[in-house]
C-alpha cells in the first residue's frame, strides 16, 4: 500500500546529543504501525518532528504527498494529523466537553464532541472539570479530542501507560475497532509489547536514535538485534510471549 506518511533520513540534534540519526520509516494508509524501542531511543522525538514541534536538522517528512517541513505548523491538524501525548496535555480548568471541543477548532468531522465522549465512554462526566480526574480518564479525553479533528493519521504516544493487563487488552481491541470505524491510519509508540505485537501490521524498532529493524510483529520478535537491544528485557517486564 502507498505510504500516507514517510519519514526520510531525519536527523535531529539537541546540542551534542543526536536524538534522531538518519531515521526513515513509512506508514501505509489504513495500517497500524508500531514504533518501539528503549527509553531515549527517539520515538517521541520522531512524533514531535512529524507534528512540527521540532524542526529536524536534516531529512524530509512527507504526508499524503505534501512536504510537512514546508507546511506551517498551524496547518498540521488541518491536513489530518492528530496526536495524543505520553504526558497528557489537557486544559485542567476546562470541562471534559470543552477540552474535546478544542480538538475540532481547526478541522472537524461529522461527530459532535458529545458523540465522541459517548464513544470513549465518558458522556456522563462531560461537564466535570478535567482537573483531578484519574490518569486513565484523562487519556480517553485526549483521545476523544484527537478524534474531534477527524484525522487521517492518529499518533498515539504510549496510550497504555498506567493501565492494567485487562485494560491493555481492551485498549488493543478498541484501537482496532477505532481504526475501522473512523477510517484511520495509526502510528503507535508503546512499551507494552503484547499490545504492539497484537494489533500492529508492521513494526519499526529504534535504538539510540536509529532504526535498527522493521517487519511484521513475527519478524521483529525473532530478530537477534532487537532481542539484544530491547525485547529481551521488555518482554520479561511486560509479560509478552
């Protein structure tokens, strides 16, 4: 399938630290693509380059045939890219409903903010302030806000953080059904290997700012370089088979 998103030889430095070192990967339209690696591998930095929070020192990022690095930052959402954050980024002084409505300011789909809250199971707290709500609830609010912009590409940064085993399994099913219902392409950064390997069509592995392997989940699981760099410890930690 044609790539909806292509990251091409992207390098990003922070002083003497090379966070991304010639990183390349493709995200085909309609697929769920996993991006995994140890802490500090450069995964979230890649997200920040795609969404133009960071400007790369070298390389290209192409989305739906358009060079994102030539696109004004404020137009990223209008093009159809939405994201969630590893550390939830909401307005605590606004209601849950108003936080979701903010997602549809630049671009919006057919579903209202109320309908999206119903979809993520939060309609009952629409008029509660976001401040003080449980972390898992805040993540669902952020997801509804991302969906409010009717994205073509959804970037999920550690959506399973703070969830127990049963909740992670439920999240995996939810992401798959969401992909189908909203006609989404998903790029997923996550440390829960059962989740990534269970729902991804393709997986890229990063380490020290470089892409060290990619392939189907089965290919990645059996790659010696990946096992040595990451899976050996991570699968033990998270109970992946």
